[in-house]
C-alpha cells in the first residue's frame, strides 16, 4: 500500500494523488500494522519524548499565550510508519492535529534515496473563538480560525526528523494558502512549480491571502499571457536538514529556472 493511499486530507484534496506523477517515489510500499503502539510515535518515541520536542519547539509556550494553559498530548499509532499526534484541551477539543508518515523515498531528479517524514495533514484551530458564522473570514477547509503556530510545528518536525535520522520532511499542500504557510521553510521540488508560485505571490503582493486563495480555488485567476484560468495542482514542498540533499535538489539550475519564471510570469484576476 502506497504511503499516499491513506490520508486525513479532505475529499476534495489530495486523495487523487498519483505517486508516479511526483518527484519522490515511496520505496517502502507495504505498511506493517502492529498492535500495542498507541502512545508511541513511529514505535520509537514515547509520549514523554514527543512532549520534550514540542517543548523545545516552543509549542506549549505559544499555546499558553493564546490562553491554553493546560493541554493534553495524544499519539495514535496507525502503524510503525504512520501516526497521528493530537494536542487537545482538557475537555478533548482538538487544538493541533498532525498526521506524519515515515518512509524511504527515491528522488527522481538525483536518483538517490533518503528517509523522509511526510506531513500528511496539519490542523491548528483556536476553539476559544468558536465557529465563525461568516465563512468568508475562514480559509477553505477551516471550521475555526487558526492558532498561528506554523513556525513551532515546523521546528518540531525538523527536530523529529533529526532524531529519527530523516534527511528532511515534505508535504503536498492541498490549498494555495497551505503552501504560503509552509513557504518560509519549504520549497517546491519542481522549479517550475516554485517559480509559478512565487509569480502568483508577486502578481498579487497587495492582495489579502484569504481573498487570493479563494480566488485561485474558485477559478478567478488567469495567466495574463494566455488568459487561461489558473488551476492549482499538487506538488511536493521539501525542507531538508541534510546538506547534501539540499544542495543536490536546489542547485544552480533549479534557482535559475525559479528566477526566470517568477520574474516574468504574470497573473491577474478575472474582471467581473
């Protein structure tokens, strides 16, 4: 079973991912499910270990600043390589939900394999604010406003990657705004996709992110040169902690392609 075949993403998202269309190939195709791994992450790290990494990331300190002084950590072991992590309020409301998978991946570009953490799903929500009736104030897929803890989540995952011996982490953003949140520490594996993404950010640099993401996913953004509607397509965003992999993936050719596309491609909104 491919690592991409079972996901926590929404039905409109990445359930259609074709592994052959990606730049990474999952080498370990079979997941071995084991009983008795509930409270451990990847059957290696105890709840106390995970808690320590979250403390190092600054997660609990920031949650306290948001008013969540008491939280509880839960780990759901689906298999040795597929786990969910929850941070909840004392009464069980989910604040943070991560689904992480660990496998060896072959990078098509360089023809080499590395162990990587795949971020299948991330969710953070400020349940203190309650469900907003005005959906226009929420991003697609949200029920509550976010907690703005992306930096802490990224630090935690990179710390975990180092502990488990991974070369880095990657995700496949479901929505444009997801990619924006990841973009501080992650880059698209495809230079064409990265250049296109940066061109979108440049073309709409004065636009509100929620408004821009909504326009993209409702078919209101067009390629200025061709007048064709821009369609958001999936692609891997990678964050390396292995220097050799970083330099191999994001080399001079990659940077040149990104710069050329991001500086020349233009997008515009459909005029109503």
